C-alpha cells in the first residue's frame, strides 16, 4: 500500500513540475511580447490573468486590475468609455473587436485595439473570456498623418484588392472630383464606372487587368454630378507580398481638366496662328522658316529665305479711278469697298493655285510658279486675270459702281524670298517684276496687257489682240498683246 502511495506522490510531483515549467514558459512569453493578454470569467467578476505589458501600456499595476477587474475602465478616455462598456456583452459572443483611447497616469494618450474570444466547455457553455489588447498609437498617428495628407491634396488616392471586389481606401478628393460620396464607392467598388463618360467606359474597363501588371496609366473623362465633363489621369501600382503575389492595388487619380483645356486652347491658338501665318506667307516658306534655327546676330544682314526661280508669271492689277473715289468718301466706306474687292481677288488666287504677293494701296500683285515650280504658271495667271475682271464686273452690278481694273502680266526669271527680322514679308525681285509692273501701268482700263514672253506661252490656248509696240521706261519699245479669253 505504501508503495502505491509513493508512486502516486511521485506522479503528482512530476505533474506539478511540468505545470510549473508550462506556467514559466507561458509567463516568459506573455512578459516579453508587446500585447496585453488577459483572461476573465464570463461575467467579468474576476480577472484570472493579465500579462505584464498592461503595466507598460496602461501605466498601472497588474495587481490593481487583478484586485478589481473593472478598474482598467478608469483609464479609458471619457469620450470612448460608454462605447467600451456597451460592447462588453459582445465578448462572450465572439464579436468584440474595438478601438479606443486610454489616458495614462502621466497624461499620455494611447490608442488600444482590443479583441476578445470566448472559451467554451464540452457542453458549449462559455466559461472563460480571453483577449488581446494592442497598443496601436504609432499606427494611429501614422494613419492620422496619412489622412491629413490625403484629405488636403487634390489627387484621389485609392486602394483595392487585386480582383477589385472591395475598395479598401479612397481619399476625400473623390467627392470633390467625381461629385459622389466616398461611402458609395466603398460600398460598391465598381460604382465609379457609372460616372465614366460612355465613349471612354469600355477602354477603362478593358484596362483593369493592367493594374496588377503595373502598366495601368490612363486618361479618360467622367461626368460630374453637376453635368460637367472632367478629364482624369489614373495610374495604378501593384503591391506584392514576400512570395511575389499581388495582394493590393494602389492608385492615384488626378483631375487634369484644366491642363486639357489649356492644351485645347493652345492648340486652337496655334491653329489660328498657323492660319494667320498662311495668309501672310506661302506654306512652303513657313515650313522653311520653321526648319531654320534662330539667326545669330552676325547673320541677320542675310535674307531669311531666298531662292532663284527660272520661270514664273507676275500679275499686277490696279483699280482704275479708285484713288479719286476714295477722296470723296468716308474712310470706313472706302476701306470696306476695297476689302470686299480684295477678298474676291484672294479667292480667285486660291482657286487657280497662284500666290498672292501683296496689295499696295489699290494695286493687287500675284504670281504663278512661286514659291513652288508650276509648269503652267502663265495659264494659271491668265485665267486668274480673266476671272478677276469678271468678278469685279459682278461687284459693280451688285453695288451700282463702275470700277475697272487695268492688268499687266509678264513671264520670266526672278528672285523670291523673305526679308526682315520682325514683320516677315514674302516678296519678288528682278526685271520680270519690273516689266510686269510696266505692263499694268501702260495698259488700258478694263484690259489685260501681257508681254511677248507671256504671249508665247499662251498663244496656242488663248485669244489675243496685237497692241503693237509701246514705250516702257528703261526698256524702250516692247511688243505687247491684250488677252481676250480662251480659244
């Protein structure tokens, strides 16, 4: 009998030793980790265990809460206390998961994340509640700084799971830019698509897979709730875990409407400038100017663009009697009349593909074969001259006027180019220009006088009247012809 007792005594001592070792290991674990582990009965009448981290985080002794299980409530921030007490019943339900603040005895405020889990006996009755309370002050402060940043910047920061089943975060700028609540997209992550401008919607949806690839960089339009269109620049970046799997997608959506509008206005202004420039200079000359670097100071005495043209036809047209007319009329009326005529002549030049060079008072100058080669330059100019005369006759009939033009044409080589450093002007120089001017000044009102060189180029296709020899200053007598029309 005594032997049996001795065996039982030894077995009890062994179990007590193992229990003490287990308790020591448990104490070593709970004393070194940062979280507070605690255990109470289901009714919270007694604190059965609390780890030493309680003293470090709460700044109160473990014994104080072992003696009075509810004393820890005294440290809870007054604004959070009622919510914590109201949540106690959830501890035995397994749904207690709460964040609240505590006020330490040194006045410091700490944020606590407290969770509780019920332990049940074989019959399913809760006989213990265990919990973990974690100091999340640093995280809260970091979150607060992040919130302050995201609440004030103009971009929308967002975060989703890789499959876009849930919106994990979206910054308040979403409400300002989309005109929709953050809660709406947190509740339904794909609801933001409803605001995308319909013509852009399919492209955005098709690009979603690129978010997890790190290649999602898109511009699209949204319809704000006020009806306005906004341009959005949206970029996404995948976040990967240690195994390389994407577990989050973060993005930045920026309102670029103002930039888009500025670019649109800039493009329109550029187009207007281009159009204006094309009304001043030939397009090939504009292209040549664009292709040149800004001239240095040393080269500014050289022409900006200059080239020799072997064959071209030059036309001068003068409104006979317009000078006398302008002296008897109001300035605005004179300019309006001249502008109307010049506008028609510009249309004629465009129709026949010849180049308007300039107007000098009531004199109009155009040329064929400049700045680009045209083998039919003389024919183009001849047809333009005939149409100018016909159009002026229509204007006279419409307005009850009697203006006539005197036209002169000459064909030959010349020099063309752009000179000046501020107000560029495309102009022509050479004997061909001078003779064309003389053809006009020695011509007859209502007639188109051409030189012999132009006549030879056109004789087979147009009818002429031989005017004979006329005296031209600096040239002596020159054979001339009057253009009558096509054969």
